[in-house]
C-alpha cells in the first residue's frame, strides 16, 4: 500500500518559492493545521485536493512508491529520483489504485460523519427522556431544546432521519417555525 508523504508539500513550496504561510492561506487552513499534516504525515482528502489544485499536481504525487517526474510551470523538476509514467493519466493502474483508495477513505469519512450524527440524535433523545423523568419544567426544557436545536449538526441529523423520537421532532418543527417568523 502506498503511503502519504507530507514532505513533498515542502518540496513543492520550496520549488515554487512559496512559504508555508502562503500555502495555508491559499488552501484555507491555519498554520497549525498545516503543521499537523507534517507532524502526523496525514491529511484529509479535501485538504489534499486543495493542495493539488494550488500546485497543479495529481494526488498520486504525494504518495510514496508512486514515482512521477513532475515539472513545474517554472521548468524545475520536482522529486529527486523519479521516472516518467508511460501510460496516459486516466489509464494508469497506479492512479486507478489510488482513486479506489481515495473512494474507500471517502466512504469511511461519510460513515464517521453519520456515526456522529446518530450519536447526537441518540444523546438528545436520551437527555429529553432524562429531563422529563426528573420533572424538568417547561422553562428548563425550552432552554435545553434551544441548546440542542441550534446545533448545526442537529439539522443534519434530522434531515438524514437519525432523530426518531416523535415528540422531539414535533418540538423541533415548532422551534423551526418560530425561528422563521
């Protein structure tokens, strides 16, 4: 399996006379976030795609074991020992393998994201039951609902059908109507 090589980002910055600060600004990532890529030698697919757009390189450039000869717009060859890929980009078995790996990672990210939404929905439902059992009054419940319903992820959890408690959904619908007025 090919592994991500964050040092190639630094190589590209150096070859293009771009500072890491400039790169972080162009991809919309904090400098701390960019440093995290080097520290952990990993990044999200979205961030990697943004970096690829900035430097106009294919994603596979950042994976060890994938040797390509990258020539920047300034004519400088990037990446020490390299060789040309003889097959067209779309037909490269290496690229197809990497695209499959990226698709698998996207599926994992979606699963993790959905898992968080499900956890949020279940937690909200459990808290409602707990507060009602403990005899919480209308004012306390309204405060609780306000906190839960203003969470951006709660909207998404409802939209994806993860919130199943009918009373909670009814209260949410009422709250949304009041917010629109």
